[in-house]
């Protein structure tokens, strides 16, 4: 990528997409085409002050691309229906499967390198581990319609004979960081913990309903959004082998660690209250996720990741405490 290249970003008004816009701006990339549903007022601050060429409604983007062959040099497809509590699979099929296939077709026809967002939700309960091995993709058992739709696209992508000149499906683990104010229930646990501490002086964590885990000791691979975009842009620039790549730190941490780090970042002693996991997600709840990062490292990625404590400290001090955006 060079600074004059035209780069398209779907989901550009959302959490990770808008951070990518700012991240690319900070590195001198301003020729950006932003794609999203821009009608949500809560998302508008995510793009204030950002530099880009054009905003295009997601419903018009495919036709727009077909009218302008050769215009776009790179495609980051981050747009998706990401609500893991949305149980209407048709919604996920439309935006996570069919729309992604349309993006793939554009990138194939116009020879545009593609980096798209997959998800660690594809791994389900982790019965087969958390390894980005193409051999296990068709055997994975996601726990919700969102995860199913993401996995179905991964399966489809791997089966294609015609493809973009480079493609990578990036399996995001638990991402947190600036620009997620609009996400409501689906915002990160760090975001909710910070707001609970400010309002009540305590943090509520889900009680364990699994005898193998004590309360608060459910484990996830939490990754700071800055590290996520470092991986995505590295993949686009270096273009290693086509395929799926995990995007986590490779080190699972407990929710108790997370909550304690938020309290520490505010200079407060930890005050954690345990509540029952909501019934509607209890049987779909992941108790452990940890990205196997060997494949990305073998491809040559060597950057360090923020520790959970360092990522939370930066997020709280520089964004949440001042309600700032990146």
C-alpha cells in the first residue's frame, strides 16, 4: 500500500472500522472510501475529524464498485451484523454471508486484495481448539447464528476456485477499545465495567454455571483494537499465504483480571459482584477462548501485543475518562 492508493472500508462507521480509518489516517492514508449504513446518529462521532474521499451507503456499494472498475486498490471488509443475540439467521445470511460473497466477487473481478473480518465465535465451545487450521473449519460448531454465518462464509471462501489476488479472513477474538460507545449491550466488558464503576462503585460479572470454572475465572483472549488493526494492515501489506488467520494475543485472561485492571486504572480497590448469566445466552456462553497465534507468527508477524493491563490503562485514561474517540 502507498499513500495514494484508494482503500475501501466496509463497516467504516462502526467500532473497528472507524478505528481503522483513524489508524490509516495516522499513517498518511487519506484516500479512503467509507461504506456503511450512515443513518445511525450514535455512530456519527466515530468519523468526526477523519480524512476520506467519499461515504457510500452499503446498499449502493456493490453497484458503485461495478461502475468504477479498477478504482479501488485495497478492500477491508469489516461490515457485518455482529449482534450475537440476534437469533434470526436470515439477518445474518443477508449481511454476513450474501453481502460478503458480493464483496468477494467484486474483489475477484477487479483484482482487489481483500482482508475480511471473520470471528472467534466460529470456534463455538472450542471442542476442536482455537487453531486457524483450514482442515477443521467445516467441523466447527458455533454457538449462535452470528458465529454460524461467519463460519459459513469461511467455508465458502476456502472452497472457491476464483478469488481475489490476495485474501485473508481474520478471526477476531474479544476486541476492546475506543469508538464502541454506540454498541450498547454488545460493547466490550471493559466498556461496561468502566461505566458500572462510575455509576455504582462496583462491577457485575457473570457467575459461572460451569463446575470447571470458579466465578469470574471464565477465560477469554482479549485484544486491544490497536493490535487488531496492526495485524489487518500487516496482512494487507505483506500478503502472506491466502487463508484464515487468528487475531488474538494468544494468552487467555480471566474476567476477574479484567475487572481488577479497570479498577486499578481508576485508582480504586476491586469491588466485584457476581450475577447469574442471562438465561437467553447461558447455554451459548464460551468459558474459554485463546487464539493459537503460531500461523500468523510463522507468516512473519512479529509485533508485540498490549497486555490486558496496558490496553485497559490506555483505553480508560485516554478515551473513556474523557469520552474521546480515536
